[in-house]
């Protein structure tokens, strides 16, 4: 077996009778941007949760940087270099925007001033510097999404998992986030991205995985996958196949 | 345009953050300076400062950590009994005795917390309250350690090394100093990694885990610090009242729940809230007990309960939270 940065091997997650993720396997190499797409309820977020540890696999294995991690709790996976965002943004209420990011920065910087400076740099990067002292609960939707990214970024992760960070953003904001992903990727950060907007997927992802009903139904280059009849059927229904 | 105003470059220093509270802390000492010769008021103030410190200690895990413990009476009682036993049996001065007492309170707190921290929200509160009641029963039966229902009497032998004073204002000063120490610790905590982690855990445990936080470990660390300080407070209380019996130490309205009540009214999860709450509640309670006590036994509890209900309806973040929100609104308008 070749060594991959992240490899998911036959990952399965059952909830009582329902199989939410069904023997999914894929690998991710360092420096890649891999997109995970699929219709609602396909199991994308569940698969994310299996990788980051919010949920445990029922079967299968997950390897990260040559270590089996599927039994580790989520905080231990974060400590090993995984950052994630949540589909429904989770601003830490009761803390300012800066303090939210400092919570992430404290993972690698114990001292207050170091964590503070690190948080300032990250806030600059995601365009939230002007909102640093505002209570996080007062941020707008698009700011909350950027805060999710900022808190993940502050962990100085090698792998970032983004769960629909573009949803609800306008065209300018989407461009800003794509630019941010490219900038970080150029610095060596690997990305696994759940994204609904296929135009966005084409813009930054060379490789795409498609989930449907918990199973992987396609994998390949963005262009190939997005013209695959089975993918079109999963997204749009049977009668559209052939028109695409 | 607010953008350039809000982005200060350098992080605020510990001294600057401390200075924000120094004025209020100094102000809270003024009544003692004015009333030091009045025995009634000095007694009220000693309790006020002690409960300000104890509420601030509770606030570490109850406010910052969001773990609504109603079992802090246990750690308080352990501190009290341990200081008394060490003093009476081994002749250890309470000035030193408070430390092993606090360590013991911490160990018990960790043993209790290890299983109960798996419970969330009201279930944790109920479990810790039940543990308080169980320990009450246990203290009643443990004649040799606690003197059972009769309690322990510490004889009056005045002397600095005994922490027993003829002049009551010395006790009030001691409690004041303790309050300052606990507030200093909370100011430090609010800056420290642990403080940020406790607040993150309170806000959202899943988000905290994703940020690399070991949630159970952080809760235990917060509880350890909180219980340690509560144990010290219990020891100081022991040397002040010198009569220790289970109904007093394990009383929910007078001890365990009161720490939470003072924090809630003053401003839960804020640094100065417990002090503000204690300055208001303890003298008020004494006044109500004095005026209502004879005619309507327990009447003061009804009124305190009504205040708590009103505070939780109209002042969700307590008095300090309401003041801070008003200040922020005013600044934004300016």
C-alpha cells in the first residue's frame, strides 16, 4: 500500500438501520484540493465527521500522516493537524471575534501575547481584522463563515476540511474565499471541501468525489465527473441524462 | 467608519486589564474603612467579602466553564472540617492548614466531577446537588471526623497564628484580602489559555473539540481551581464562626446555591460580577433576615428567590452584563 497524506479505507457508518456512509474509500495527497459533492443527504457531512472524529466509524479505517486515527477523539485529531469548519457556523458566543480565533491559536501558542498576535494575523488574512473586538454573536452570516475558517486556520493545520463555507455568500465573497484557499494551498495546506456550487468546484478542484446514498459513485477530474451520467442522475434525476 | 478605530495593534497587558477592576475593588473596601468599629456592619462585611470570593471561585467553573455546580458546598465543608481538624488535632496553624484542606477539597472535587461531567446542563446541576445532600448525610453520621450533628467547636484562643482575633475588623480584612486574591486569579484566568478554553467549552463543546480542546480535561482543570479556592474559603469560614455543624455547611440556600445565586445576579462569567452580586445580596439578605426573621420565618428566602427570578428574566448576564451592554451601545452611538 502506498503512503497517502489522508486515506479513508472502507469507511462505514450506520445509524440503527440506516447506512449513512457505505464503505467509502479514497485517498488524498499532500497539497491537493479535493472536492466532495453529492445531493442533500448523501452522507458528505457524516463522512467529514468520521474523518475529524465528531463521529466514529462503524467499520473501516482512516489513516492520517501514516497513523491510524479512527479511534482518536476529535481534539486529538485537531492536535495532529486537522482543522475543520462546521456547516452551521458555530461562533463561540461570549467571546469576541479575536478571542474566538485565539481559542484556535492557543493550540500551538501557549502565551497570551503569542496567541493574540497569531489571531491578529489570521483575522487579517480572512478579512475580519476590523471586527476583531466585536462579540462573535454579532457577526453577520458571511462573517460567521469567515470566522469558522479563521478558527480552523489558527490551529495551523496541514489539512483543512471546509463544510459548505460558500453557502449564502455573494459572488464577491465567494471569490475572496476561493482566493484564500488558493493562497493557503500555495503554502502547502491540503484541502478537503464539501461544496454545492459546481462552478466553484470547477474553479479550484482538480479532483472530485461524488457521494450518493452514502456510497461513492464517481471519482476523477472535475470535468469528467461532472459529465458522468450517473452523477447527473443523482443530482437531477433520470430524465436529464443524455441532455447534459 | 469604525474600521481603523477597532484594530489596536499590541495585545493589552496584564496590568492594563487588572487596572480595569482595581477601582471597583478599592471601592468595595471603602465600607470597611468607614464602618470598621461597628460590630454589626463588620460582621456583614466579613460575610460579604468571603461570599464575593466564594462566588468568584464558583464562577470559574460555573460561569466561565458553564458547568452549573450546586455541589460546591461539599468542597466548602471539606475545607472547613479539614482546617478545624488539622488545627485541633495536630495544632497546625490555619494559615498553613488551608492548603492541605484545599488540596483535599480539590481531590474530592475531581473524584465527583469525573463521572458527573459526562452529564450536561440541568442534569449536571441536579447530580451535584444530590451529591451535596449525600455528603450532608455522611457528615451527620461521621461522628469521629465531623462531630456528627453536634458539630465541632473551635475554642476561642485569640492570636494571629491561630487566625482567631478579638477585633472583628481583622476578620473582615482577611476576607477582603482573600477576595482580592481570587479576583486576581480570575483576571489571570481570563487571559490564560485555560480561561479561553473554559469559555469555548461553555459556548459549544463540538466547536471546542474541533479546536483541539480536550473538553473533559479542561472542565476538570477549571473545577480543580474552583474547588481549591472554595476549600480555602471554607477554612477561613471555619476560623471565623468556630462552630461547624452539617446543617450550616451543607445548607443549599446559605452555601451551595448561594455561590451560584450571587454570580447570577452580579453577572455570571464576568470577572467582577460575583463581587458586585455579593455587595448587593449579602447585606440585603442580612437586612431581610433581621426585619422579617421574627414575623415571617424564611421570608427573606422568598424575597431573594423573587430577585433571582427577576434577574434571570430581565438581566440575563446579571448586573455587570447589563452595564457592559449599555456601555457598548452608547459607544457605538457616539
